[in-house]
């Protein structure tokens, strides 16, 4: 279909306006939603932020190109062209992005040099537009002022990416080089005393140092007892978490710590409750997210506040002068309205950014550490916005049975299957999220187990240690834990699912650990399916694919031999849940009905890595010993979670902070605070040599 001349003309008139308004719209999305990622695991939110993040730069760049082309094509500058030229520095300012998001992922920080080049190109394009439209009018002067504001905003974005890049972070966290005591001078004195006839011996005196970190920076000495009534969080927790972060943030880039740091951290965490411990970790991870993905490194300083004051004042000044300036009768009203909208929204951006800045934990720390007056505390509290959660406080759930029976398929499942993307989308479709509520006692049991391990100095060496939590009378089940870690997760997940769906009635009073077992089982299986890089290395992906294939083939064979009656599809959510529960129970009964007297490995050999019927054998053994079954399973899954956390890497957890956070990350940092990871390999203090003369 050929585009008519009228449509071409309309697009030619509106292409620049559409791009400018679109850039403004995506910046609003980034400002409002860019910081929500740390507290929400929802896929639609990540997709929306990702699209807005990528398109904002590209569309603004194209708009600058269109603007320069239009000015170049026009033979002479009219009033409207002079007005439109003011959009160039405003687009440069919008390219600086909001304070709530500077990087979508850590890879953006690693590419800071590319963004620096982009800063130069965009600034050059803006300067070219200003040069083409330069006159002695007030609009040109206002454009020059806005270029300064845009440079500050865009420069901050590039600068903070450089600071948050892995190499720069590592460099900033390294201690100054230590040349050690002067060995040649000591030995010269040693030789001199020997030549004088003395019997000289060298004795070693260990220099005692005050641990660096919290006390050295004066953080703990400035803790105040005020309460943050909006969140119910003691400010002293925020300050203490900030001080701990100064020590433990190096774990996110795989640096090591000293034993003094471990002792300091242990002294804090061994004396607090599980609620306070996880609250401290929650605040720490919130700070870490801000350091990696926002402008926190630059904003929360004296110069950061000054830059915000400068950009806000200059933008407000430009808006005022533009309103009072000489009116251009030949300007198109729509372009005039767009200019006003750009300036007004940018002012609102600045005000909202300042409110977010004042409403953060960083401001609480600054006010507390610098012992500011109570009047200032109250004034800041009055303008603070409601605080968003520091993380999602939920854990993902993924069930092998639900995925394989495909009870609730996606719309257009056949088309997606032909495109070979159905399996990937199904994994998103069958992923659910459960809130970590206090009644589940997940955090409490984890904290208690970590504390016991710390008291007994138990370190995590290999997966075979997981079976030590099982009682002696269950020796048969222990054999299933003496395997690769991914095999343990998959086998016990299948067993847990079958035990859950084979139980007639479960309630918290009779079986207090069944919900915890199901929750951790599906969470660990979710990590194995979706984020295997967070777990110890293995052949988990091969084992999962083979197990999925065997399960799907099994259920298809059962469906052909025993077709189930067609049920009417009710729109009621309760009816859908009942029907799904019935289908899952039927699937579990089918699997448990298979005779597994002969071990599956003797039948299939070593080619297939499926453990479907290994999990069935384990479930049958657990069902036979019904007494204490859920206690055994829950202990096993807590141990599996702790082992996985102890073996994970810091950079993997840094990636997950932008996806709503992971329970595994919180457990990993908790283990580090108790000294149960392999990050502590240094001692502090010098061994001072002393000459003893006889």
C-alpha cells in the first residue's frame, strides 16, 4: 500500500515533535519505575523498564539528528526554528536520565567508555544545533544555559557508570600498598650489634590494631536512638548496616576480607535476633543496589547536593525567563506548548529527584553520622516520600509437575511451539511468587541453623555433608544426597512434590514443616531451572532437560492409555485451583504407581541423566516412614539452601539485585557475616621485630 502525500506531509511535520514527546514519556517511566526493580520481581516491570531504557537514548539521538537536518535545510531562521532549537539542550538533559536508574545491568557499567564517547557525540550534536540557530535573541542564551545543565546531568550518568564498573570498584576497595617494615635497615642494625660483640636474637611482637571499618570510620560511635516512624526501622540499624557495607561490599567483586572483619561482624550478628539480622542485611543490599544501578555514589555528598541545587536553580531560571521573554508571534502554538511542557516536566523531575534523595536511607545515615539537629531531622521527615520496600520479600516457585502436565497452557501454545519458544515462555508462565511471611518461619530456621554452624565452626566443603542433617534411621535416604548438587536438588524436589500431593490432608498443627519444605523445594528448583549460574557448577541443564523429557513422555503415554473425561472449564478461580490440584494429585499418583523395585540406573544406563524415578523411589521411602517426614525434608532443604549460598559468587548476587532480590543473596550475606564463607583469608597488623641484646 502506497503512503499518500498527505500522510508523508503530516509525518514530516510531526516526526520531531513525536520523538521529543516520546523521549519525555520514557523518561517519566524510568523516573517512576526505574527504582522499583529492586523491590519487584514482576517480568512486565523489567520488560517495560528495559524497553524505556534502550529506546530513550536511541530516540533522543535520532531527534537531535532530525533537528539538525531541519535547521540545515531551512534557508533562514524564523521564530519557530529558534524556538525548536531550544529542544536540543533539553534533549541532552533528558539523555542524562533520572537519578533512579543509570544502568539497567552491570554490563552497562562495564561499557562506561562507550557511553563517554556517546556523551561527546551528543554534546557535539547539541552544540552544532545551537551554532546553526545562534542569534542575539534571548532563546540562544537560554539554550546555552541549558547545555550546561545537560552536561552536568549526562556527565553524572557517565561518571557514575565509571565508578560502578567492576575494575574501578575493585580499585577503590583495595587498601593502600603496604611495603612492610624496613627489612634491610633492621638487618643492618642486627649485623652491627653482632659486630660489637653482643649476642643478638630477634623476637616477634604482634602489633594489635583496632579493626578497620565500622569503628575506624566513626560510624558506630554516631548511632542515634531515634526511630523512623514511617517504616518502624530504627535509624541505628540503618547506620549500622551502612557501616557493615563499607566492609562487606568488596564481596560483590570477589575480594577477600580479614579475620578481624569476621570477628567484628560475628560480634554484631551473634547478639541480635533473626529479625534484626535479616533487616540489617536487607538495608545493606538496598545500599548496594543504589551503588551499582543509581547515581548514589555522586548524589550523597556535599558536591552532589550542590550540583542538584545548581541544575534545579538554572532550569527554574530558564523557565522563568522563557515565560517573561519576548513572545514570537510566528511560533506555532503546538511547539510553544511542547517547550513549556519540556521545561515544566524537567522541573518536576528535579523536585521529585530531590524528594527521593531526602527520603532515602542515605539521608538518614548522613543526618545521624553528622549529628544534625532534631529540627533538621523533623524538617526532612516532613518532606519525605513513603518508602518503598528494599526488596520483594518473596521467593519464586517452580514445580516440575505443574510444568510437565501443562494444565494451564499459554494462549497460542501451538504457534509458540512451532516457533520453538514455547518452553522458554512456559518457564515464565509457570513461575509464581510467594511472600516470605513470618508464619512460615523461613528466615528464623535459616538463622538458627547458621548460628549453630557458626558455634560449631562447621564449614561447607562438599555436597555430601548435606546428608548429615538426616537422622541415622534414614540411611537409605542419605545415599541420595551423596551425588552432584544439581542431582540432589532435582531428586529431592520430585520427592517433595510427590509427598505433598500424595498426602490427603495437611495442616500446620499436625505437619508444621510441610509449607516450608514445599516453599524451599520449589525455590531451589526455580534457581536450578532459571538461574543455574547462582548454584555450584554441574550438569544441571542436561539433567533437567532429560528429566522433563522423561516426565512429558510418561504423562503422554498415560493420557493415551487412560484418557481422562473432559471437564467443563469454569471461570471461577476457586474451581480452577481445585481442578489443577486434582490434576497434580492424579499425576503424582501415576508416578508413585510405577514399580521402582529395580533402580532406574540399571535399566537406562548412564546415557540419560533423568532422575524422575529416582525421585519416585525416594518419595516412596519417605512415605513409608511417615513419622517426622516433613521434619526430615525441611531440614534437608534448609541445608541445601545454605550450601548453595556458601558456594555462590558475589557478582551473581549483584546481578540479581535488579530483579527484586533473591532469598539466596540474603542467606549468602548472612553466612558471610557469620564467617562461614571462604572470603576470610587475611590477618591485619604487623609483626614487629625487636632486637634482644645479651
